[in-house]
C-alpha cells in the first residue's frame, strides 16, 4: 500500500570526480530519510552518472537534491532511460 504523503522524483545524477567516490547515496538516506531506487548507473575513472527515483516526503527530496547540488553533483530530470519494473 502506498503512502499518500510520499512523493516520487526521478532524477539523473552526474558526478564529478570528488563526489563520485564519496558515499553520497548513504548521506541521502541517513540525513534526509529519502529512499533511492537506483535504476541505472556507471562510474568510470572516478566520475559517473546515476538514474534513480527518490521516494519520501517532498521537502526531504528537495533537501536531498539541494545537498547533492551543493557538493557538485549535477541533478536533472530523468528522461527516457529508466528501466521500468
């Protein structure tokens, strides 16, 4: 049963060399209570990208996205390359 207060936001995260090797998804979970559902990801030479869906309270998702942006992760809307399931 889904919670009517839960939001879902699909994003593409592009990581520069620093944050690509840091535990940023752990931070999203523990600091903001946001649950990521990673759909695709690739890390090469200490940089990479990830397509995921964040679930949780919308204000928590917004705060997690603000955090990611503040550490240099590019956050954009995910389009067309999400594995449906």
